[in-house]
C-alpha cells in the first residue's frame, strides 16, 4: 500500500505536476503516510481523529501533511463521498476549521457532472481511498508563493487530456499484489 501510494504521488501528483506544492513536502520528508485497515465508518473516523491529533502535535517542519490510506474501506465512490461529508463534519466538531482542511482521493473518483471515464477525474484518482489532511497555514503559504493557484485545475485538465486514458494507464498506478 505504501509503495503504491508513493508511486502514485511520484508519478502522477508530482510527475505530472497535478499539485505544484507536493514536491517540496515530499522531498523534505514532511508527508506522513498512515494506513487504516478499518472498514467501518466509525472506526475510520476514530483513526482520522488520531491522525489529526498527531499532525497537529508536530511542527509543520516535521510533518506538514498526512495521507490517511483506507485500503479495505469504501470501495464504492458514492459511499466514500458520503463518508467524506462525515469526515469533514468531524473537522468542525473538533474546532479545526481554518486549521486543517481535508481533500479526498479515490480509485473511482468522479466529479459531479462528469462521466466515469472522463480523464479529468484522474486528478483525484489514487490507488486506494484516501483522506488528505492539510494544514491551512501551509496551504496559504503555498498559494501565496504560487503566481495564480486558480489556474492549477485548468492546467491539470490540459495535462490529462494530452496524456489520455492510455497514457494514464501506462503510469501503472494501481494496487500491486
């Protein structure tokens, strides 16, 4: 799982420059990879709570962000998307709005209004369902250093369109046995 996740990060997220902010934290070793083998939403929320506490207990120079990998849970994207709402509500209940932001990745990620095979969905496709815990202050710093962060999504769509489904498949980002 960790090998697959790192390969996805290096080949897709960084390699295709889908997130121009990822390379720096990757190179500095500031990404924490946490694997949660739970299947039940309540157990995943408990793991999320633990990871939020762990993230905030360390300085950003030690741990800037966390990828919570869920290899055994929520294989259906709609179930995952529903769960993401619960995870986001946990951020609010813990008083972490404005401190931590969640992003979501899933092998079958699908943006509203798109077809399942739309290449643009690949911006948020990963080998396993994942929750990305990001420090708001780090996001603000990264966006401030980037000339026009609002252009990232459009650039990603151009990159993925040029790459195409066959090119994405050649990246070989699926889980390995």
